[in-house]
C-alpha cells in the first residue's frame, strides 16, 4: 500500500525519536508506570513515580505492601484505588509465578492483573525491543481513524486493522510516532491541519 509507505516515511522524518514519554529504569518500573497512565497523562505519571519507586523498589516490595499504602502514593492519579489493587496483584503474580521478573511474552503479560494489550505492547516494545502488536492509545485511535486506516472504534479491532497494513518491524515505531503526532498536531479539538505533514494523505484534513 503506497500510502502507508509514504505515511511511515513522513512520520519517521518528523519524529525520529520513538520512545515512550514515561520515565523508567527497568521493565517493572515501565509496567507500573504504564498501568498508572491509563486515563492519565504521562506528565502526571512522571510526577509521582520517582517517590513511588524510591519507596517500593521491587515487585516483592509492592506485593508485601498494604494496598492502602500503595494507593496513598498514587492518589493524585485517576482511579488510584483500582490501579493500586492491580499493581499489587500483578506484583504478587510476578513474584510467585515469574521469579520476580516481568515476563517478556504477550501471553504472559496479559495474564497479569491490570494488563491489557496496550500495556503489554508498551512493555514488550520499550523494555524488551519486541514488536508483538501495536500500542493503541487515545492518540493512535484518533489519528488512525482520521487517516482512514481504520473504521473501528474498539482498540483491539483498530490494532488488528493496523497490523494488517503496517510491516511488523515498524509496529512499535509507528505507535510512538503517532502518539507524538496526536499530541503535537492532530489534536482532539482544533487539529492543526495546516501544519500537518500528512495533510495530502488525510481524508479528514481541512485547509483554511
């Protein structure tokens, strides 16, 4: 598909860096940060994770901590009680079933409480360098729809649509470039179409 090749090329030129905005030092920190980032901004998450990871350094630390204690440290994040429970339960399973190390396969990651495909894809790509899927967050969902790459609104179906048309080697890079493009140009309200490198390829684009 010629258009996809052009889209990938233009995005690569505009956004050479393809890493998550979440701050982390190891796969477990990334897993926790990604769970926290649901319905929250990466900026918000990055504000609380330094003190969180200073207090709880390992999966075992989280597994042993009362859920109320974890919740207290993440209380500025949306749905912090639910996220505290997910992080504690995921940590318990990592300690009990995976020897204290974050697993590096899609199937095993999806077995962890609080982990869906979006989180698993972020961890696999950014912590382990694996392309097993495409991260579909709110930006990827919006931009893909506007570009006509999908007609679906369900993240799992959107991911399936994108995986069919984008080479596997580009899955991770494509995700994080689309996130950057969504934040900077293709915003939810008032997209900056006149500044968009993809305008000529976008069926939703509008010029003033």
